């Protein structure tokens, strides 16, 4: 097993016990497309006060692919200061370039990340050996816990379960996976075969409840942007096997969880947050405002029905 700093990695493994509701936070923009730090501070505080267990900055939902290098460093530092270690901050660092990912890891580490979320390389479509060696190169330089991110709907290439297990076994600082392949069979196989202490987080809100009942540790969520308190309650009830509470909340919000993907995410979730008066309805190209008025009407009807607005 490779360890680049035995004491650091051993402590990392002992300390990384994160379970629960983890929000993949949106990045609010102003009308001039600059980052709206005032709104971001409010969103962070809402999450913490709603008992969210951790925040992911600079994930897919945060439109990170549109950020400059300076903005990437700046927003991480800003969030770290506002969160102030009250809950963990996980930073999305993935790229389709291994070297760029390593550079992102270094920037995130220097600016206060507690852990790193690293998506499988997109566009290049590497084979399993390439995926393994990509993460190996990152693990060998990282002093922070690494969470793999499997989302074949965006990357066009799944991380095979065999590769996940090999990475989790070979590198103690690879501590978990966000599994967003919409397949409970994969969740079950990971639960059955994972090394001790390796965490599994659902990346699909609508599968979070059943995934946790099957042995997963939580969810990295889009929906938690909109109803963070109830989402946290649902996830933590699931972890405690309080099936009555978890089932009620799962079905109460199931339609909305699915509607967050009625058009490409994060367009629906940011549209809802705008309807709630929390952010401006602004995106960075190539993301744009929802183009289907009927979809907007469906979203509004659902959040009115749930008394979110």
C-alpha cells in the first residue's frame, strides 16, 4: 500500500468518519456574471443552521468548469473562512487532465479544503488502467482525504467497481466515493466489497434513502440546496434506520428531487433558489436560463405545493 506520509494518512483515515447530508452547493452569480459573495455567505449559513453535515464547494452544481484559476482559489478561501471549521468543506478538484487535477488539489489544500472530491476524467474516456493511474498520481501527492466521483452520465465512462476497490485498498487517503451512476446494484456491490472505513455516498438524491438502507453512508446532494433541513433529517433518519421518518420525507420530496433534473443541472435548482429569493437567476455560459416555460411552471407548482415558497 502506498503511503506518502504514514502519520498524516493514518490520522486522516481515523478522522474521516463523515456521514449524512452533504450539499453540493450552487455558486450564485450577479447580473454581470461575477460571483455573488453576499448570497454565497447566506447560503453557507443556511446550510450550517439546517444541520447539513458537510458542504461541497466547486462541484458540478457549482458550475466550476466556468471559473478562472483565480476565482477557484478565491471562492475556496472565502468559503473556508465563512464555514470556519464548523462542518467539513469538501472541494471539487477534478479535471480531464491529471496534471491540472493535481494543481487544483494543491490550490484547494492551500486554501482550506478538508477533503477533495475528484471526478473521473471526462471527455478523454480512459480505460480502467488509465483511471487507476490517474487517481494513483493524485493520491501520491495529496495530504487530504480523497473522495472518488463516479458520474458516467457526464463523463461517458464509469469507474468500474473493481477499480474503486483496488484504489480504496491501495491508498489509505482514498476514503470514499460519490456514486452517481443511478444503479443500486453498484451501491450494493460497493457496500459488499469495500475495505473497512471506506465511505459510500449516493450521488443521486432520489436513491439516497434506499442506498443508505443498503449500507451507504450519506448523500452528496443537489436537492439539499432547496430543503436542507428536511433533507438532512431524511438522510440522518435513514442512517439511524428510522424508517417511518425517512420514508415519509423520501416520498414527500421525491418528485422535487427528480424535477431538479428536468433540464440540465444546475439550471432547475438555481431557478428554484431564485424563486425562493435566495439568489439571482444567473448562470455562466454554456449554462443558461431554463428554456421551457412549462418546466418552470412545473417547478413552481411543486415548490408551492410543498410550501417551500
